[in-house]
C-alpha cells in the first residue's frame, strides 16, 4: 500500500506511548493499534484532529506516501 502510517515515529519523538495517546484522544487502544498497523480503511477527521492536537503536529507528519505505479493499474 502506498500510504504508510508514521504515527510510531511521532509517538517516539514526543515520548508518548500508544496507550497515552489513546487515553488522551478518547479511543480504545485496539482502535489506535489498528491505525498504527495500517489495518484500518478509514479514519474520522475528528480523530485525526485530536491526534494532531495532542502530538502538536500536522496530518502529513502522521502519514507518508510512496507512489507505486501498480496501485494505479487496478
């Protein structure tokens, strides 16, 4: 998949754990874990906004994109 979740990097930079972030933004650790692993198909903007607020970052710092021509062929 060309979109990669880089949340773990941001958590490390901020000295937070996934458990800390989940508690601060009001979601379960399971939901956050699924996002961190890239196993979700979508994310509410309100949840993304809360992550950015707590981590003091932008959405682009939580996600990365690597173009792959094969993804465009489907």
